[in-house]
C-alpha cells in the first residue's frame, strides 16, 4: 500500500469516540506532522496541562526511543501517539510500571482489532511474527518523567516500518527487525478503531493501577498477572546490555512491584531496572 492509498485519521471523530464517557481522557488532537509527540506533551506538562491529554501525529520527524534512538514515521503508515499522565497517588518507585502497563494495553488492542497474536518483551517492546516466520518488533514504548507528570509515547507499525533518522543508532538493540501489522498478516487495519481500542485498554488498566485501594500495586489490581501472560521474556535465557556498557547473562524469571526484571545468572540473581534485553536463542 502506498502512502497516497493510506487513510488518514479523522481527529474530530476520534476525539468524540475517545472522550465520550471516559474517566481519564480529557483531550485528543491529531496533527499532520511534528518532531516528537513526547516532546510536545512534555512541554504541555511543564506548562501545567492536566492529565489525560492524547496527541497523535500522522508523521513524526524526530520520534524518540530509549537510549537516544530516533526514527521517522510516514503519514498513514503507523500509529504514533503520546499520552500525558499524572499518577500522583502512585509511589515514585512503582511508576516504572507505566511502560509495562502500556504494553498490556497495546497487546490487547492489537489482538482485539486485528487478530494478530503479539507478545511483550521487557521492558518496552511489542513483538509479532512476520508472515515469513521470523519475530520482529511491532511497537515500541517510551515513558518519560516530566516533573510530577509522565508522558508515555507509543509507536506501532501498521502498514510499514519506520526509518532511522539520519545519524541515529539502529531502531532497536534487541537483535529483532521491525515488523508491521501488514507484514504480520493482518488485513486492512482501521487505525482509528485500533487507536480507540488501545486507549480504552490503557484507561482501564491505568485507573485500576493508579486509583485503586493500593495505588501502584501491580499485583493487587491484576496488572502484573496480565503482563506475565503476555511477556515472552520470562522463562527465557537473556542477555541484558546495561547502561554504561556492562552486560548480564542469565534466565529471566519475574518482574517486581517496581517493574524490574529478575535475571539469575552464574553469579546469582540480580534485579534489572533498565537495559536492552536480547532473547538468547
């Protein structure tokens, strides 16, 4: 499918669909092009914008991933959007669950709307199997703290995969190539319906996690169980490339209340809070 055949999003219709009856979403805007939806909502957060804003871009020219990676998305080829959240009641140590929560929402929305089976790779990737049989990265998630707010950005490949921005490192250090929904065998995908489904799942889990009797308790609200059911990292041998260049090799077995991954290697067990995970074949 070429870019001129892609159906662009109807911002007004989406705004009505998403905001009607929502207990979280307060505003939704669709822009034709921006550098980064995360940067735009971070600026809004610093200016005091309320929780619940959603910003969708048809094209991002400086989309950002973890560890400084950047990419470019083309109109109609993907879903690229960010949400502004203010989980004030959640203890800071537990807010690292937000990218995992977003992964659960993306996986549920994709399954419901397309029938494509997906899996989660700790901490921020959504995986799918391409028609040729290889597993690839379908979506990436980036959560960034901005004062007392958190901006969560999601980039999901629909008809095509993004390209690296000039001078940027590879899109992913996971060892997995990018894959789109089309490449995973999905039929024509209504991106608007997919966005609505993901935002509804995100609202459901966020309100349970952030607003329950024990805010931030991923186990008590059922979020941890939902994550573990979809996480393909657990139970596998992994290599973790840690910030600063260190590495860790072992078996991934659990995720704790701070969203950390438990990896047990020759020198014992270690909780990992950040790093690139490579599934060892």
